[in-house]
C-alpha cells in the first residue's frame, strides 16, 4: 500500500510499474489495478495479487466457520476436508490429506504433520497484518460477511479485530471459568497454584482451542500480546498512526519465534 503522493516520491517505482504493466498485460488484468481509475482511501494505491472481486472470494472461504474460521482463529486446513479429504494414489498406495484439528494421525515426517488443521499464531498474525493494510486502502466502504453467511457485515479492520478476539479467547476463561488452552488438564484448569500461569503453546486445536505442541517457549505465540495491546488501545480511526509500528512489532515476533526454534 502506498500513500497518495507515491507517484512523486518514488518516480523510479512508478516507472518500473509502468514497464511491468506494458510487458505483462495478461498478469495485470488479474491483479489489483494500479492506474488512475483505481485509487483508494485518501488517494492511496495498493499492489496486491488479489483484486477486489478475488479478495471477496478468498475471504468468503476464510471467514466461513465450516471452512477456515474456527472459534479460536483461522485453521491451517479447511474443516471441509474432514468429510472430504484430498485423496491420491501413488505406486498402488492411497494417500489422503484430511482436516485434523489436533495432532497428526500419521507418522509422516516423524509424526510432525500438524499443519493439517490446527490454529497457528504466526499465520493468523500475518493475516491480521494483511487485513489492516488492506483496510488502510479500502476504508469503511468495503465490507464482507463475517462469519460468512451470517448476514453480519464488517470492515476489514473489524474482521482483523474479530480474528484477534477469537485468538485471545483461547487464553481467557470462558463462561464456566475454564481456559480453552488447557483443555481437559485439571491441574491447569482448577489448581489455584497453576491455573493463572499462562502457557504459550506452539499451536492450538482447530475446534476447541486446546494448546498443543511445545508449551514453554513464547516465540511466535507471544504475538497475542501485540494484538491484545493493539485492539485494546485503538479503533479504526487511529490505525494510520499505528500501522507501521505494529507491523514492525509483529514481524519482530515472527523472527523472534524462528530464532528460538520456531516456537
């Protein structure tokens, strides 16, 4: 996303964009247009793979509670594949990729095949960051249903806030006083010496938010603190002042997670 004065501030960039447009008209016809007829909020421009129609289509799946939108964040694989696994055959053997909300059910990759459904904090943080960037371009005029099919329309800022709220809900006590991250572990749910000592798990069950994987390295799951701070302090009208600062903090959390062993 570029401010309205980008054409004068970055003439070389504009020159390169014009050259790319001339050389690859087929590509440009499928991505966000960058000509004078496509100017966003406050005269801003955006470079994105998705044009508005495609963005609406992608978000329709991402924000569908029967697909990617879980009660505690965006799942890594659509829940649709629980009953409709992707099946293929190689060398007379059948293989399938099925939605698995928790741990893997196969020994493939040493049993570490847990990207098939659980909620991962770094992916959600990057999605939230992207939504905030796109909101700064589209503003309040562009809204999508969240959840899909609910009839409730939200701006992209509100969608980002809703995803953050669901992520945070895994750590907070529910109506019964239980924290979803601790699942059925009585020690952490009920013991007064343990129940308020919050762990930062590696990833989370796609349906109930229970913490899974490593639990004693904050790393990328510490991004939840940045999100709580952001949406606890600002509204959509304050976003412009915060966006660059928050984006840089989220990136530091992701890089920090990688440096501590990806946790």
